[in-house]
C-alpha cells in the first residue's frame, strides 16, 4: 500500500501555515484598530502612541516564540551588520548634508536643531525601528517558519531567500498602506492614486528590507535603510519640497542598488 506520510506532511504543514497566518493577522488587525482609534481620539499625538504599541506587539510576539536570534534581535555577526549599516548610512548622510547646504544657499529656512533631532528620533525609532521590529522581526520570522519554499535569486542577484518574506512584504507590509486614508472611527474612506503608488513602492521596498533582514539575521541594517529613506524623503521634504527630497531619495537608492546591494548579499557573514 502506498505510504500516507507525504500527504500527512503536506496537511501538517498546511495547518502550521494556517495557524501562523491567523496569529499574525490577528496581531496586525489589533494594531490597525488601535491605531485608528488613537488617530480619532488623539489626532495630534497618535503617531507616537501607535508606534509605541507596535513596538510592544512586536516584542511580545518575539518573546512569545522565545527565539530572539531567529526573530532578528541577535545578528549572525554584529560586526557585519554594523559595517553595512555604516556603508548604507554614508551616502544618505552625504545627500542629507547636501540638501541642507543647498537650502541654506537658496535662502530657505533650515529646521531648528531641536526639530531636526525630533525628526531623526521619529524616523529612526518610531518608523524605522518600530516597523522593522514588527514586520521584519516578528511577522516575517514567524511566517518563514512555515512558508519554507526558497527562491534562488533576488533582483538578478544569486541569493536564496524565503517565501515568508514575500508573503510579509506583499500582504502584511505593502498592501496595508492602502489603508492610510481610511479610518472607520472618523468616517474616512479614501484611496487615491498617490496611495496606490505608495503601496506599490512599499511592497517593493518591503521585499528589499526583508531580504536584507534575512541576509544579516538582524533588524539593524533594514532599520538604518528604512529610517534614512523616510527621513530624507519626508523630513527634509519639509525644507526643500517633496519633489526635490524624493528625487534625492531616488538618487541615494540608485547608489545603494548599483554599488552596495549585490555586494551585501554576496559577502559572507
């Protein structure tokens, strides 16, 4: 009689996938509902409150599974992660300083030091760290335990990465950006062309950040990349305008993909 073991294994893995999906869906829905409520109840400070809650949920999810190294809190090599964080940060810092110098030469008002520090804290802690901990630390790691299919290349670079990273980037990080103009507590239901563009960009960068997280085994490098992207595009956009700041962000990302990304994936950890 033919063995039922392969079929049983398929059913067992399907159950594990379903349980993992239910878990992370529930956690993300809880976050979304609370974020909507905070936006309606505390419109001036809900961003920081919701991100603190995101950090708490991410940490609780990681601690519940008791695998801090597999869930991105301990690197494969701290030296490797620190080195690549510096490599990635350097062109962003140069471009940031260039933007501020051009703004000064053009007679534009520069942000006060305290405003600049507040923006740095917001984009690196409450955006970069919070989202990388939650999405790449907790959700991606949890899904990679059960979505075990591997892909052999990413953006033309030979590198093995996981299906759970793909699922996370599309369904849990990217597509939820469509909800940025929606809040049932406030009666807001708006999705415009910019939101759709932003969602597509989030899916792509979610994949990049996820693959970098897999490579380093740590959330530090994707946090640095994520924080600097948003800082230049949005914080410095308040100084020189969003059009110029987004062009500057695109230039730095071009440098990243042209000169650093392939080397990062190919270098041994």
